[in-house]
C-alpha cells in the first residue's frame, strides 16, 4: 500500500493575480516562495503555508466564481488558527468579511469561513483539545 506523509500543496486557478496576492499575502500573511514562467509568461506563484506545505496560484482563470458548495470537486481548504475569535477580528479589520460566522462545528472545533477574490471557500479552524480529530489523532498515535 502507498505510504503518504502529508498533503504538500493545493493549486487554484485565479482570474486576478494582483487581487489574489493582496488577499493571500497581504491579508492572510502567506509568504511568496517563488514564481515560475512558461514561454515567457507567469505560470505559477508558490505561496508558503508551512515548512512543507504551499499554495500554487495559477493566473489566467476563466469565468466568474467557483462551483457551489454542493458541486462535485474541490470544495474548500481549511487553515488552522490558534485563536479563531482573534483571527476573525484581524480579518474583518483587514477588510476580509466572514462568509460564515464563528461557530462550534459538529466535530467540536471552532470554525469560521471566508472566501478569496475568486470565491474559493476557506475554513478557519481552531482545533479544540477535545474535538473528534484530536481524539482520533491521539488514538492513532497510541497515546
């Protein structure tokens, strides 16, 4: 069976590269790692999430918005934050509205939702020590 260590990246296609960089770098604080060109044109921008995880931004998206939450395919990415209420305040102060307010999710974590300029859904999550994920991780790690 294949051994997988972690998810290393998510790739998104965007319509406005400047608005996208303002959102992810300027408002969420991601760091630009590097850019790749293909045939003399910008092809991909890599943004750092952690030591081994990044977001690939592909310019040149066509159309408006992303498929609705009920459509098959990419649905959302989740970013863990240490303080969901503080994160919500920071984002709203930076002009990033919550698309769904801070609530306790069915899994026992605190969550809120935002969207990038193209409408890609982003869940923000503060992991609770008693949530289903934390309990499962402890069980799987033999703790």
